[in-house]
């Protein structure tokens, strides 16, 4: 069972992250009403949820003899819900950044509110649907304590995870290449004085946030795809060894974007 010292950094950083999201949401500045910040806030909420619900899973002992096993399932499903929501959100941020840079006027609000709302609804619905195998699942015990869901349902969930992360890795890698290309084109226009340096500075800052966010989440996606693949192939000892790095990998993927946003805003 992990040490409680692992909870303290997440408690502090998640609180600061939440405060940042509240400040952005409460701001009346039109600058923070851009689609980028809408996706940033939604992704942040899902990311915080995945972090907050991870610790109840690993810090406490659960058994079916008491009602506490319901907490285990709720925490498990919310953790998956948050992780999937963050995955969709990171993809939306990267795709939106590409379309902004591709437009000749570099306008941030080309995507309508209706489109953004539809994407947010799909983000919520798909993330919720992917938690369905958790609820009917039985448990795996070790020394009379719940340590996992049943092997059958674990394999189903890991199969979903591998599929989602592989799609994300491919799509986001393509988006990163396209974003980098469009940013280089924009830089060339600035050199030729076709656009103001203020526009370039704004686009550069958002570009850095999206790139860092995407790269850090790519690392998490690769890590989770590896864990899931070993689990599916029943290489459980290797899967457990790789899983020990999850708090670090997830922490980097979760907190790198807000830190970059603060540094480059």
C-alpha cells in the first residue's frame, strides 16, 4: 500500500490547480472566454478527478463484508471517468490549436459555441460509457482484502484503455506535427512582418502550453497502454512493476499544463 506521503503533493497541487480553474471560470475578461480555455478547464476538471479518486483506491483496505466496497467501485469508476475525460480533452485542445494556426487570420473563436458544447457533451458521455464494465464486476482478493476487479472485467477495461490510448497516441502525434508546421509558418510571417509580434507572442504561449500538455500526456498514454497490454497478455508481474510509476507519470501529465499556462501567460 502506498505511503500517505504521496497524498500530500497531490493535495497541494490539486488544490492550486482547482483555484486556477476557478479564477479562469470566474473571470469577466473576454480573453478567457476563448475555446482554448473552455477545453483547458474541462480537461483540468477531469484530470483533477482522476488524481483525487486514485488515492482512495490505494490508501484504504476494502472488503465485501462491509459497505466500503461500494466506495471502491465508485472511486474506480470515477478514476476511469476522469482519465478518459482528460484524454478526450487533450485531444480537443490539440485539434483546436491546429485549426487556429491553420486559419489565415489566426482567430481563436472560429469554433461556434454549439460545436464546443457538443464536444463537451460527447466528452462526458463517452467517458461515462467506458466505465460501464466496473459496476457488474466481481472482485479479486488478496489476504481477504479487495485488490482489483475480477480478471474478466479488468481485461475488458484494459482493452478499452489500450484502444483509447493507441488512438490518442496516433491522432495526437499527427496533430503535434501539424501544429509545429503551422507554427513555423506563422514564425516566417512574423519575420517578414506580415503579422504583429503581439499576435505571435500570444500564439507562441498557447502553442507551448498545448505542446507540453500533449507531450506529457503522450508519455502517460504510452505508460498506460504498456500496462494494459501486459495485463491483457497476462504478464501481471511486469504490469505491476510498470504500474508503480503511475503516480509520477500521472502527476506530470496533470500538473505540467497549468504550470506552463501560469509561466507563459
